[in-house]
């Protein structure tokens, strides 16, 4: 009950304050001097007709289509150097963090999460240089999910 009374009082106070501000602003505008007339200038040039005739504008830029794998690669490759470093790979794995919660307590040890990610990275890094090339990165692609048919 106390909250309702305080809320009502605050609403009325803010409404009254707004009315005073609004009226004060209106009085200032009534007493303001009229705007100065703009000095006469040269007449504006005529606007061209809407028909451009045989004029052509520049061609719009073309966007290159990226394959699904290239899009996935660039989600990880933050600095666009065509290499996914270990830091880049680990920084984007926050969604997988929730999937690794085996005991369902919404708490996950960093070691549990890091071991799975590092194992995946090291399994994909064929030349062991701690960077993934696009070909190496393609091996980390998730397996497609099979759609269930309706069991009607």
C-alpha cells in the first residue's frame, strides 16, 4: 500500500513539474522576437526534369557469395588474416560452454570446457603450428543434424 501511495505521489509531482516547464517554455516563445527576414539572394537554379534521358549512374557493387564453410570460418577469424589462432578459437566457444555442463548444475569448471576445446583444436591442427588454415578448420565442421520424419 505504501508503494502505491508513493508511486501516485511521484506521478503527480512529475506531471505537475512537466506542466510548469511546458507553460514556462510557451511564455518564453510568445515573448520572443519575430525571426529576421532572409536577405534577397539570387534565384535558385531550376530543378532538372525527372527524366534523365540517356544518362546512366554507376553500377552498384557486387557482393561475393560466401560458402557456408567460409562464413563459419570468418566467424572465428576475427582479424581476417585467413588463420584461426588458438585465442580466436577459444574466444568464440562460449555457446559450447553450456553444452558441456554434464551434471546440470549450471556451473562448469574452466578445465572441463578448455580440455574439450583444446582437444578439438589440436585434432584439427594437422601441421601443429597452433593456427588453423581454412582446410584444417573445415575438419571442425559440426555434423549435420538429421531431421526426424513425422511419426503421425
